[in-house]
C-alpha cells in the first residue's frame, strides 16, 4: 500500500515565486541554464545547476559545484528568499498548458516503497546522472524538485482537490513558455483522508523523474549509514513528488539523433534499413500512428514501416516493452545497423524531448551536428502502466511529459 506524507516545505514568498521557479535541471544544458538565469540572481537554477556561477572550465560534476549549490541554497534561506513552513502540509500543483489542465497532490513518498516496487518504474537510469543528483542531495541536504508520479485516480481524492481549488492559491504565475502554474496549500483537515485514501492504492508509478527518485534512494542509504540513531522516520527516508491522476497526463515522444552512420554511406544505410523496414519519402514529419517511425536524412523526411517479418517477430515477444516503436527502432535499426548497443552509454546517440518538435531534429541534421534523426509516435499512459506492472522497463528516454513541473517552488529538506 502506498504511503504519502505532508512535509515542511521550503518555499519562496508569493512575490518571489515567479522569478525563483526554474525549469527542471535536466531539461537544459549548461549554456541554456546560464542563459535562462541571466540577469536573475534569484533563479533556482543557481542551486540546481550551480556550475553556471563558476568558471566554464570547471567540471559540472566536481565537488566544487555541489558546494556552490549548498552555499547558494543557504544564502537564499538566510536572505528569506526561501522560507520553511512551521508545520507539515500537503499542496496541490496545477499546470495549465494549451487549454489542458492537470492537478496533482504534492507530498513526500516512501523511499522504502520505491525500493520494494510499490512505487513502480518503467525506465532504467544512467549512472552518471544518478551520481550527479545523489551528490547534489547529500551536499545540499535537500531534494530540490519533485518526482512526477501517477496513479489511477480516486474519487474521494478528486473531491478534496475540487474543494481546495476553490480557495486562494499560494502561487499563481505564467512562466515564459506560456504554462500557467498554480499551487495551493491543503488545509490540515484533509490530511487524514489523503493519507488513508492513497494508502488504499496498491501501486504508484513514476512518470517522470526516475533519476531524482533513484538518487534520493541512494542518498538515503548514505544518510542512514552515517546516522547511528536512525529510526526510519527521518526526512531522508522520503522523497518529494507530485501525484497526478493518469487520465490527466499527456505524453510526448522522446526523439533521437545519431551523429554518424557507423561507417555506412547514405545509400548503404538505406539499403540496410530496407531489409527490415519499408521506407518512403513523405511530407509528414511526425508519425500519425503506431508502427511508423519518422526519419530525417540528407534533408529528406522518410516514413519507416516495419516489414511483416519484424511484426511477426515482435508478436512473439515475451514483454510489452519489446513491442513499442522505440524498441523496434532500437532492436532492428539503431543496434544492428548503427552499432548503438546501449543507448544509455553510447556516445553516438542523443535524445530530443518532444516539446522541441521536429524543427530541432532538422536543425541538428542540417547543421551537420547529427547525420540522421528519428521522430517517434508517443507511448501511451496505459503502455507505461502495463510495462511497470509487469516489472519491465522501456528503453531509456522513451517518454517526454509536458508540461514540466518547476523546481524551487517547494523544496524538501532532509
């Protein structure tokens, strides 16, 4: 059964919230983070991507970077830019994007349940990214952004949500990308019901934030080992998350670019593709249905459709994950033709979130930075849950959730 707890959030004042709030640390690179924080000394990117305030030659994974993050966070607290609540609370986080709304309960969740697969995963993590956030959490003693969780909605919780939405919000602002962010503090009178009703839910699912959750788990082990008086209810035993009903979620594709053709000429590459796929030149850049993969090569868009032999092969698959388009691309093209055996570690591939659109794929190929790009049809929420329920994992970077939660609005101190 799932555990959810209120917590004493570290949060900005209402007037500072719009300038403190920042995009998640892992959706921007160093240069983009620096540009977004430019001219804004209160941007929370100065905590989550603290290398932007250090010399560019400094390794972003060096201890100096994490010490800088700790220093900045402490400065924000000292100057009352961020203030901690005196009592534990639950919060609601509502996101409005292009007319579509989703509302989740923000609280803390059990790391033991994450370890024991009550909270289910659907993606593998990358060690270097885990190392980064683990070091960040341990050094700052804070979880600086929530994990994006989902579950099959519960009517009693929905009624509480509807009631809270009628009250005055803590924060209300529209970010530079046009997304409207609203946060409410939930009255204590609802706490017991939320805890009891979520406690009846058999499983929760990580939609986005696998590295945050894994890093919180690793940080817990370090904190536990260094605490001779550990009893199990310390804040480091819980991670911050927002729990959204699955029916509200919107998944976008996570596209791919490849930097070289693994020694193949363009024609040799197309010849090898033709062994497993039927390909045609098209004007449509994004697949309109499953079993279709967009490919941009040499200034031309192609549609790749798996041949009957491929479809027959995956029909015999023992796992749901093997039948996904992202798996078909990996198993029948990226690995055998381009030599990308493990996309988590192979340096010949990069991943482009669906929010950037196919224009970003064209830009990378046209500039010569990449040789070929692939656009994918998005995975469904039902696929995600089915795969997690079966104890399976998708290939890395299979799902892109939008809109993104903002870091810095509610911080969990451990």
